[in-house]
């Protein structure tokens, strides 16, 4: 499913992300480490080092991973999407191992199949955004804790924090799980914040090196903006509509039942996964209001909740298998048109075509001015990625 349209140009719903992060990864490959300082250079074309501009709003691991893919396979749509696909498949495998370890293999299989057929996973599972690697390392951390692999837990925490800000939520999530399981925070996980503090200090230091300020590049402003308030009713209505669309109504209904059963029988894991899934939606409401894919962190909770409800209500293996297949078929039938619309979207096509035209009609060192009001307001990063030129875009 993730390989469908894997080489499609970067037009479509939120597909500007691939172009935005792809351009920064290309700069990592094009320029030396001494020039980039392994930072996220947003400049397009072949600017001088003194003209570099930097993206400081997110940790850099996604860009580094894309850079490795570009070194190995070249700068293409396929090599861009291979990175999130690898993380997505790894996340699914880790999720299966976590559920198998803490619940049972039957529930793990059902939850994994529910995960696979959600429109959220099918569409965003191959998009270069921070959510994809973050969720992998968070689930790896949870599995490490369940399996008693403390060193792997600390390493997962380090990489989760290096992947995106929600990676920091792994620490309170692990602590909550420890409290629910044993009534206290285990001594061997009390030092996890030191890892997070170290990663955050690295980010601030890198900001200072490349911008001259620890909060340079609008770093602090981005936090303030993304955490700004949204009217509660309007926010809840929009998030719920996205949850029902991207997870489908059958899975959400079953997951609600699974959550209730878990509360009654004090099953800790789904509570922990739900806790992790909603933290970013609580703390960064403005960002979640604008970006539907931030509900991606709820994927483990919804998948497990739906599976737990079925396995609790149906004990017979034949009826459980039949019911699972019927629910999957019903869910796919409800979401088929929605998923098809996502896959078939060509939003931003004009910018991709403009970028390609610029690339063929200009030389690499030329400066280009593009006059287009629609592109100016919506699609500048697709132009810069495909043009690979120093482009200035003005509306008229």
C-alpha cells in the first residue's frame, strides 16, 4: 500500500512537506559539513555559504535520514519517500512486537491489520514528516521498557528527541506506564530526562552556531505560534472529524469500547498509548488545528483499542477471524473514496510544473524571479525543490 504512487511528483495534500524537507536534505549532500554544520539549510539553488538561511523549528534527524537516502539513491521522489516508508514499516513491526510482548500474538495480529488499512497510514505513511520517525522511536522505547532492555530505551529516547518534539513525550509516557504497573517510577528510568536535556541543548547550540542566537531562525516564535489557543468547540469538532475520517468510524467505535474495557480491567498499555497520542494535540493546538496528520500519534491507541474490544467480546477463533475480516472490509468500503481522493490529489501541480520549467530554461547559477499570485500564497517550496535555483517569488 505504501509503495502505491511512490514516485509521484510532490503535488497533493500536504505533499509540500516532501519538497520542503527534500530541499534541505539536498543541501546536506551538496555542501560540506563544515558549510552546513549539519543544520537544515533552506536556501535553494547554489547560494554562497554567507547567504544560507536555516530552518530551526524542528530537530534534524529526518533531514539527516533523507540526506543518507540521497547519497545512496540520488535526489528523487522515490528516494525521498523511501525514508518514511522504511520508518513506517519498522513502526508497524515494533508495534506488533510490543503488543505480542504485553498482550498476546492474536491481539497483535488484529491490531496490526487494523493499523495497515487506515487512510492515515496509507497516505501519510510515505510522507517525509517528523511524525513518522518519532512514532517509530517512541514505540521502540515502549517495547524496550516492556522487554527490560534499558540501554535500548535510553537510545530510543535519544533518537525520538532528535526526530521531533513529540519524541520528548516518551519520557512521561514511560513514567506513567511504570506508575501504572508498579506504583512507582523505576530507578533505572529516572535519568531519562538527562538524555532529553542533552538533545535540546544540542539543538540550541546548533541554532547559535548557524544563526548567532540560541533561539535564532524564529525558533521561539514557532513554539508560541503552534501552542497558541484555538476556540475549544471549534478545535474539538475539527479534530473529531479528522479522527473519524482518517481512522474510519468502525475502528474509532471499537477503540472507544476497547478503552472502556481497559479502564474497567485496568489494562495499562492502551491508556499509556492514548496518553501519548493526545499530548501533542493538547500542547500544540494551533499546529494540530492546521495539520491533520498530527493525529498520527493516536494510531497505536486506536488500533490496539479496536483489537482489544474484539478479542474481549469474541472468544471463538473462527468468529473472531470472520468478524475481523468483515470489519476490515466494511472500513475499507467506507474509506475507499476518501483515500482515493487523497491519493489522486494534484494540489500544487502548478508549482511543480513551474519549477520544472525553470530548471530546463535556466542555468544552475542564475537567479530567477517568478511572478504568480497563486504560487506566492501557497506553493513556494515545490517550485524551489524542482527548479533547484535561487528563486524569488512575487505575487504580481
